[in-house]
C-alpha cells in the first residue's frame, strides 16, 4: 500500500541563501534556539528562497554558518 504523501516526500527542495542576520535570544523565550546542523546555541538566522514566494528560515551557530551553501 502506497502512502498519499509519498510523492511529496520525494520532491527535492531547491533553496538559495538570501541573507544572514544576527539572532538574539529573547529573555521571554522559555527554550533557547539551537543550530539546525550541530545543535549548539544559535547565533544567526539564514533566510532561504525555496521558490513559489516562500522563504524558509533556519538558525545556525557561527561555525556552521560558514558552511552554508549559497544554492542547494
């Protein structure tokens, strides 16, 4: 039996970096935000264009932000 979502899962998302912005943790936040790559405390937000007027935001630490590909 094949899932109805199988086609959506197979689709590859092409994203290109728009900008990097400093990320400051708010004292009101109960949980700190972590790097999407290594899990360290996030210091930057990366904004990616993923097509169809959609922007994806991912958080990174300083070390991992240097490894972000500009078009993946």
